[in-house]
């Protein structure tokens, strides 16, 4: 009896309740949210600073390593947070298992594409872009 | 087996909308809107990196009255999701979870996101080459 109780406690400590995947999804949604508070404000500043200036200004700004690092961080956190949020919405409102599976797969693949495309674009512009 | 229409329990639509439920729903809705906006932001970066004429085309579309209306709504969605997201993070820390405080922070989110949206657009319109 004591043994099974200990195991239950251990599983809970590892975050493996009856749902098996524990609190990982919830936790990363919060981590990305906290990261996005300053990063979103940053992205808005960059967009305002380059608004109406064309791509030359964007390249000058992103040419600064600190600027491109923050912008890459924004893109990664945004894509990740987006996947986590949209997944919860799909889980809550799509009741047909096949449709739900397809939607979540699409959200995850789409999130990876958005993240990769964003990071490569920022680096491309930072490193001189297409002349 | 015959299909029977079973009595259903009352669902959300029969309840009078309250600030709490409206903000909760708006958080998800703004999250979906921001996901679309995030994809467009990455497309914008991708076209800037590619260096073709398509970047100018997208900028022209975003600069039209309809484009600016969308950008304005995205700005509001962004600030709303940001402010309400911070409200959620406080709740996660079990802070401000009394009914009176939930309403107080709710109204604060509505006012703050409206003020920040207007402020951002005042700055944006004052940028050279925008207005």
C-alpha cells in the first residue's frame, strides 16, 4: 500500500498525472507568455521605427546583432506561443477526433514553418539580404 | 438503433454576457486574430528578405485604408491579449483572484489596451513617410 502511494507521489512530482503528459503544455504557455511581454513591446518599437521607411531601414536596424537577436527571439516565442494557444482552442472546440487530429497537426507544422521562415528572414536581412 | 434528440443542458448562449466571460472569450478571439497577424508579419519579413517587388506590393496593401484598419484592429488585439495575458499571469500566482479584483483588473485591461492602441497609432502616424 505504501509502495503504490509513493509511486503516485513520484509520478505527480514528475508531472505525470492521469493525463500522462503533465503540465508541460501549460508550463511552456506561461514561459513563452512571460518572454513575449518584453519581446512584443520590442517588436512594436522596431515596426514603429521602420514604419514607412522601406526595407533599407529594416536592414540597417537588423544589422545590429542585439536587434536581430531580440527579433529572432520574438519570432521563435511568438510561433511557439501561437501553436500552444491554437492547440488548446482546437482541443476545446473540435469534437470530431479526425478533424481535431488534422487541425492540431496543421497548427504544429504551420508553427514550425512560421518559426523557421521568420528566423531565416531576420538573419537574411541582418546579414545583408538580397542585393 | 434510432437516433434520439436528447434534452440538452443550458449552454453559454442563454447567459447574460458579463465582463468576465466577454474578456475570456475575447482573449481567445484576439489570440486567433494575432496568429493570423503573426503569419502576415513573417510573410512581410520573408518578402523583405527576398528583395523582390512583392514586398512593395504588400506594403501598399497594408498602407491602404483597409490595410490600416486591419493593422489598427491587430494593434488593439495585441494590446488586449498582452494586458489580459498579464492579468492571467497574476491569477496563476493566485493574485487578484477575488471577484471585486477580477472586475477591477478587467476594466483596467479594457482601458489600458484602448489607451495603448491609440497612443501607438498617434506615434505611428507621426512617423515620416506614414501619414
